[in-house]
C-alpha cells in the first residue's frame, strides 16, 4: 500500500512502508491506524474492481465504506463515479460536494 499516515500524538506525516509500526519522531504505536488504512485501501480496490465490471451499486458501497474509514479523495471520486453510473443524482451531488470541500481546504 502506498500513502501517508499522520501520527495522532505529534502529527508527523510519514509514508506508509512495510516496516512502519511506530512514529519515527515520538514512537507512538501506529499499528491500529495502519490496519484501518489497509482496510480502507482494500475497500478502494474492491470498488475499482466493481467499477470495471459494471457493479455500480457494489462499487458505491465499497467506496462509501472506504471513505468512512479514511477520508480519502480517491474514495470520494470513486463514489461519485459509481453514484453517477447508478443514476443516483442525490448521492452524486453529495460526493461532488465532499470533493469540493476537500479542494477548498
């Protein structure tokens, strides 16, 4: 998995690597955060597989699960695409708003 993780104690941003288990700065245990990040990443992978096979509703479900675990723009973009493909304009608007808020930060 690629990406970054923020230490909840000192707020240092670290790249996720196979050997990262504690914050390099303050040695805070990051194992649980890494597990959540890995699960969110797996949900994104599932959503992408569903998108490529036409499983729009499943893609939306997996993207929403990923986003609930970790506020990632990639999950929001996938959810937007899946909602649009499902012709769920209410959900598509919600995800478009979420993406806009992320851009405004």
